[in-house]
């Protein structure tokens, strides 16, 4: 039930206030956001490299760089990548 002060107003004065819809951001040409995030992660992991005991970080960097190449459509020599379907992540 509307309060009296609202129900006495003409309909033209009443507006329904809603939050504006957010526009979906379309990343051009397809995967720019994913690529940017992965490149930022690569920079972060490179900052963690030390002289010893960081082989797992090198492996992670290599895997992320391969994924970036796949998203960009660059051919890789990785035998486990059969396609460059960008909708996997």
C-alpha cells in the first residue's frame, strides 16, 4: 500500500527509480582481459624467482606464457594444446 502523499500525486510525477543497467564490456578482439590478467600474473611470478628452489615457478611461468600464446592465436610447440579454444577459462 502506498502512503497518501504518494498516492495523491498524478501518475506523470511518479517515476520508478532503478539502478541503471551495466553495459557488458566486450573485450576486443576477444580475450584482452584474460591476456592482461595472465600477463600480470607472469610478471608477479617472475618477481618471485630466486637463485635456487624456484623450478616450480619457472614451470608456472612457462604454462602461463603458453596459455597467453594460445589466447593470442600464436602457434606453440606444446603437444598438449590441440586447439586454441578461448572459452576454456
